[in-house]
C-alpha cells in the first residue's frame, strides 16, 4: 500500500527483508515496541494498526481477476491485501455515512447469450434507457458499489472485483477511457452473474466482455448506426462517430460488426491489420474524445468527513489505526485530501462519530 519494498522498509527500520517478511506471514515473531513504532512511522499508520483485527481477510480466490492466468502471484497477493484494507475501510465507513443501497440484480449466466440478455435486463433494471451511458463508474456507484484504483501495481493487473456485503471494483486507471469503461462493465457482470464462482477462465472472461460490450453499445444501436453497405471499404468515419458517442473502442466496434455480418471477413482482417500497422492495439485514435470516468463515491465520502469533522475524519482514522497519508494512498485520493488537510480553517474540537458511537454503547 505504501509503495515501499520489503528491502527498503528493512533498511529504514534497521532490519532485514527476511525479518519483515516473517512479521507479515507468521504469528510467531513478536516485534519489540521500538520496532513497532518505527514500522508505524515509516508506513504512516498508528501502532494500533498492527493489532487491529482485519476481520475476514480477502482471499485471492474471492477476487475476480482480469487475465488471471497471466497475473503474477505477487501482484495477486498485493491486490488481495489492498482489497482487504479497502473492504475494512468500507465496513467502517458504513457506520459514519449512509451509502447508496446495494442494488445489483443477480442473474444466472452460463453462456454469451445469457450475458447479452443480462446487459439489456440491467439497463432496464437501472432505468438507463437505450442511449449512450455517459458515466459507467456512476452507474456502478449508484447501484451501491465502491469503485477505487490500484495505484502503484496498476500496470500489472487489468481490474478486479469483490462481492461481499458491498461490492468493490478496483480499476487500472493508467488505461484510456474506452478500456476503463469496458473494464467496469466486465467487473459488473462478475458481480451480477458470477458470485461464488472462481473466474479468470476463458468462458467467464468472454461472458464478462460480452456483457460489457452490449451494455455499452446494444445490438440494435450498432446495427442502426453503421449504415455502410460497402463490401470492400470500411466506413471509418462512421466507426469513429459511434466510438465517441457510445464510449467504446473502435476495435470492439469492428469485432461486433463482424459478428453481425455487417462487414465481411476480409474487411475484418483488413481492419485488424490497420490497427496493428498504425499501433492502435492498445491506444487508439480519438480515445481522448471519450470522457474519462473517475471514482466519486469514496473520494466524496472522505472529503465530506474531513471538511465536516476535521483531520480525524470524525474518528475514522483512530478506528482504523491509519494516518491521513496512508488513507489517501490506499484510496488514491492524495490529490484531493492532502491539500485539504493543509487548510487552516478545518473544523477542530468536534465530537467524533466514533466517540459518540462508543458513548452510546456504554449508556
């Protein structure tokens, strides 16, 4: 979470990497008080952080990892650790703020046809209509999910989701806007249709991609909007217009056009060669014309607590055993929270929510 390697942390507190690893993985090692204090200082947490129970820790098999087979074991472990801390934060935050009601339908998914059908059912369930979806993260958050980002490990993992009492989606925001929107839809399908199922195999990943593509761009819309009848030339102007309007990659549009027989196999091959030759396999032309969706619910919740209750966030930091810097790093809200923390007119001497809750339990 801190971005510090075990080697670097060991050097800072004058011990070895092996000793730090033993503290992480074994209950037999009991560090001295001065070691605990040094570790807390370097990691921006309170000493109590190491004693606070994390509750039900997130296991790797609970997480829906994108590209599971190619994900490094170390990256999966680090992601599961981040998910554990975020889940603990979310559980604690529930006692401070009234978050949106969790409202994800549960639909049995066992085929691509099921996934496509689910995409239309979800649009109807959430009253989204048949038009373009302006902000995919807002859709997930309005349905009660917490959306966050990976931070330093973002380049190693595409995205992951966790479905406990409140769904959690963690994104790789180093990607462009169309790919992030696709990832959100992908993870939403895991929450909707793969609860309790270990994903990462070809079938479940294909189902999630199929759902995301049709959720973003329904079949009827792409058939309606791509009007070219040419069997030789692809109408790139039309594809660009669809991409910008619906917020989906040109490569995904081409794939769908081929699926529906709206372009020929030769045109499809030519288009993919074009993407490769023009170096558009990951970054495409006009990606910047699609607005970038960013998490809103978690950052705004923390901002509200900070501006209302001051630097202790209403007692949230004490309850979690974290410093503000650690909380900001965990939630990737440094740019938002750290400048606010330096403002001189933050509230002070306000009864904390955690203190009030504790007093209520004693009365």
